[in-house]
C-alpha cells in the first residue's frame, strides 16, 4: 500500500523554538497533502490543505503565520511551527492523497512537546 | 459543516467475538473509508468503499457502503487482541471533494 513518511516522530524543545516537520509520500505522487492536529482521545482536526506549488489553504482558526506550510514538490510537504509555546504541544499528523476522492494515506505522526 | 455520527463510542469485547460499528450522515457521501489508529501512530487505511451497496472485505474485516449513501458499517469477525485500537470512519461528501470528514472514532478493547 501507499507509504507516507513523517519525520521526526517526537520533538521536545523549549518555548520559543521553531520546529519543522516533514511529510513525504514515498511511492506515489501526492496531488494534495494535509496537516492535522489531534488532541488526546479526539478525532483528527484538519489544519490546512496544500497542493504542490501553491499556497496552503488554512482552516478557520488556524494561524497562517504560526503554522507555515511549504509544499515544494509532489512528494514533500513541511509544517513549521514557529515560536512554539506550550499550548502548541500536540500530535501532528500529515496525510497525502492522489487524485480527487482517493483515500488519504497518513504518516505516523509527530508528538510535539514544548517545555 | 459535515458531520459523521459514529457509534458506538467504545466497546469492550471478549476475544473471539464479532464486532460491529457504524457511521451515519445527514448528507450523501460518495466515498467511505475506514481507518484504524494505534496509540502514538497515524491512522492506517483498512477499507475503501466507492459505490452505494458495495460490500468489501479485508481479511476478518468487512465494510459496506449503505444504499442510501448516508451510512456505512464495519464488521470485525473473530476478534483478536491486536484488533485493539481506535477505528475511524471517514468520507468524501461530494464530487470533486478533497477534504475528508471524520467520525469521532470507536475505541475497541479486546479482553483475552
């Protein structure tokens, strides 16, 4: 099946640090990549959608300047949490999909802990 | 916005028992997906359904796309301890749709 690699799997850093998370589709070209945030015991909350070569579309309430998304190629998208604070601590998951209505395939997530 | 009602919220079953969970929507979906998420990992796709009435199996898992296109169920037969996890239904609601709508998940616990 389709493989999506997300790195790093865990980050612990001090408040004020910027953190970059990478998401790669390893065996297919991802038309669209998605970034989710998941709180404990909750479902996935979509943060933003990105298409290769264009600006990401952010969901309501998600700060564009806080969560920078770059989708430079059909196989790589990055999420940078800028000047992270403890309230940004969460489980961040990326996914990638091919053409419309195809299933999204998820990375293994990144556990971000801001001290 | 779109909502999927997934039930039950949690289940405790004995190893070897069959399990059934379902999702319903007030609006039509044209694709239904079922994912499983283990703690600390991303969701893994179990079954994808594309046509109303479609019944698809993946090992001990069987899922169906409801005729009305507003519901789907997932059955797990002869449960085993590694079936433990959270199961999410998800779907695309319209032609050209690219954003998934997720259910709130069903937490499955299997008692050996």
